[in-house]
């Protein structure tokens, strides 16, 4: 069973279109996904979005710089490209 967030959002969208209430959607999904289930609050929030007319299950792009992870090796390579720093 695909328990990814986007897959669960698709299920929420489908069940909401079928007329299921958010509380019933949460109960059904909790039975199927168990510990991997989205939280109750998240399911209710997505139900509201779909009721307001949203059709996309993907996250919207967020403003700001993306997080960058720098490993020690990457840092050393970056430092070595500048030569000796005094």
C-alpha cells in the first residue's frame, strides 16, 4: 500500500468527492494506513481545501531559499577551491 502523502491526499480528494465527511475519511484511512496515516488535523485541512475548490494534490511551491545540506566533505572541497585561507 502506497502510504505517501500525495497518495493519501488523492484518497482524501476521492472520498470527499464521494460525499464522505472528514471524520469518516479519517477513520477509514486510519484503518488502512495505520501508523503511516496523515494526522486528523491534516486530513481535515485537506478536506477544507478540496471543498474550497482545490484540485491539485501536490504541495504548492513555498517562497524563500530551499534548505541546503552541506556535508563535511563538500565543505572541505569548497574550502580547498579557495586555496589557503590566512
